[in-house]
C-alpha cells in the first residue's frame, strides 16, 4: 500500500485457486484473507498507545518509563516483558517492544481516551476498500473491558484486526498522521485508452499530528537497527521502519492454541499471510535521496 494515496500495489493469498476453474475451488481457497480474516495483532499494535500518549502530550519521546525489571503485577495478574527492562524511554519502548511500557502509556491516557485513538486509527470499522466481504474486526468498548484490559490491549491482545486494517494504521504513521482510504482502482479507461473516471486519494481524518507521526516513525526506524527487535530487516542504503509483533494463536473453541504468530509490520506497506504460521509483514525499503 502506498501511504500517501492508499493505492494497494499488491495483494495475494494462500491457498489460492485457478480463476479459470472457479467451479472446482474450495471456499477456503477463495477467501481474501486480507479483508475477511482477523486475528490479534500482537506488538505491532503498540504504535497506537505510543502515538496516542505522544499526541496527547502525556509524554515526550525521551520521557522514561520504569518497566519493572520485566514483571509487573497489575489488576491481580502479572504482565511480563520478553526481557528484563528497567527505565526505558518512550522511543525505546517501541524499539525494545516492552509490554509493560506500552501498558503504562495506555494507562496514562485512561480507558476512554485510549479507546478513542484505537477507533481513530480505523480499527473496529471497515476500511472502505473496493473489495467484497470486508469485516469490521473486533474492538470492544471500555465498558466491556476487564481490570487488566488496559494493560493487554496495548500489546495487541483482546482485539481482532484484519491485515488490511493493520496496514492502513501503519501507513497512517508514514503519511504524517493522515488516514487514507485504501483502494485498488486508480482510474477506469476504455479499450481505446480514454479515461472515463479517476479516483483521487480520500483522506478520512488526521489521526495524529504530523510531529507525532514523525516521532513514531523515528522510533520505528530504531526497531530495525542493531538496538531493535528486527535488526535483520535492515537493508544497507535504504531507510526502513517497522514494528515486530508476536501474538498467541486464538483457538476457535476459546482460549489459545499452542504456538505463536510472529510478524513485523510495514511502513511502505507489504504484508504476507501464512496459513500455517500466521501472518508476517515487513517494511519495503524507501530509497534515500542520492546526489
């Protein structure tokens, strides 16, 4: 997806089917999982809490948060980080992907304000892309949250999003805080090449201030640095930003299955869904200006 215009440059699914033999295709092969499947996004969702706290002036990028040395008891339940962290800046909460840090950012906002930002980023509603079967995802209102929801939702649990919704949210960061409707049609032309109609980019709303978007983008560049959780995604000669994420697999019968889903998230936006291991996504490189 091109963040500035919403153009979907590529979209593919597995398993797929032969369009010339549609009658032999199974329902599972015909699903466009980018818009009709949802799952918990994991730590990619931390961009929402961080962006909201920065946008509301609750913190600055260099504000430090105590991350409880890896274990924090809140609401009668323990919240863990994948490593033991003490003081982390807001920037490093994203770079290191601290669950505890993200939870404390959301708590600084309060349930209602955090929920408002979740919705402002487009979660819980259709993106409006010109594709059939798109779903809303699942975002519960604060009155349905438990005592610990404010600490679990920031790390992408207790919510259901489609791959396209997560892509649009990340593209919003890359587009200076402007959320743009994704689209698969740029123009309609006749067989003779005459343009019948053209579709201009549709800005839905300014989700966060441009300065906040810049601050988050800078932090996401740190994720793919030697200090971050996706150092292997760095490409020499290119500016890349992204966010890793790991979520548990939801069991259709309730609870979670064994195993986890891992995926980094994009800025110039490419996403791959793997039917066995979950979905994975990563940044596409944006070339630096060269003389």
